[in-house]
C-alpha cells in the first residue's frame, strides 16, 4: 500500500498573501508542516510527502529544505483539488492520500498518524477524519466562542461505529439535560484533516457543491450528501493545539506567543 501526505500551500491567499512563507519562531509555516508530516510518517513504509503549490516562490523555498514540491494550477478551487492535481504528477499512484493543510503547523503528529493507522487497519475505508471528544469545560469555551464568532468550530455526530452522520457549524447534538458527572460531554469537535482513498478523492472533486455544503460552508458535507461514508477516529489531544490553524496576521501573532510558551509545533 502506498500512502501520500500532500500539503497544499497556496501563496495567493486573499486574507494573508504569502502565508505559507510566514515565519513562526524563525521557521516558515510550510516547513513546520512538512516536518510534522515527516514525524507522522516515521517508521511507516512507502509513505511519500509532497508540497503542492501554485507559486514558484514556495517551490523555491521548499527546495531550500529539500522538500519535494510540485506546481499546480492557480485555478484549483479547493485544497482537495490541489491535492489531486499533485498526486497526478507522482510516479506511482498512491492508494491513500492525506490532505494536510499548509496553514496548520500546530497539528499534533499523533492526529496525522491516527488517520493513517485507521485506514491501514481497514483499507476499504473511503474517507478518514479525526474528531475530539469535548470535556464540559471545552464545550463551554466553544459555546462562548460561538457567541462572538458563530461559524468558528465544527462539530460532528456519528453512529456507534464512528461513521459520521453529520457535521455542522452549530453545536450538535443539542443537549436537553446536561449530566456533568461524566468528564466528557456528548459533543465532538471536528479537526479539519482528511485522508482519502485515492479513487474517492477523484470522485469527490467531480461532484457538484452540495445543498447543505453551500448552506453551512462545509466541504465535507458533500461527501455525506452523496452517500460517501466518512469514518471518524477519536483522538485524545489538547483541542487548542489541534485547532490552531493560521488564517490571518493576527493568528500568526498568537502562534508566536504559543511558540514562546512551548507549543508543540514541529
């Protein structure tokens, strides 16, 4: 079985141009993501790591730390499209591909590894994605955050086998009676990392935007709306670290603070 970890790194971000090259603690964001991918692949056979970008500046930078990189079209509508464009340039088609966002340098290595190992244990799985069980305090924090920024944080409900039933920017399930005797609430938060069987990724990018995908602004709902099963894997990590993607200059400043506090960026 061949596995690819592809890091889409787009230079032309509207909110933060050149984001993958921004420095955190003296090292670029994209290099940190590449190094965490390397750590996640340690000890595994036949794993290839690849940066995918539309800009020669990022490709030149990747060459400086000996990272394989391919140029893709400027017109890829999503990160998933860029990932597919990248693997089509690889020698030898991978069986499974992990889409590891180039703006998430604090993703715990264990999360990436958990996605890979879940699929290795059952290669028939179509899509694998991680979720975190929220403690009550973490749920309260999510509620507080949503009172200010309603579309921050995505939650997920699953069946008994961990297959995703739905994702939402609302907090689901609604809890009629809260029993705080248990440490964990019934709510799971989604971490935006995906592993696709390659044939499913090829199918996914050809599908039209789904009705609820458009309403909620959640790409993964296109999978559920088209009856493509999404297997979740529950990971035990610090939620703040798992969710600390960088979308703005303000996020970058917070990342520098996190580094100063001993954050676990690769």
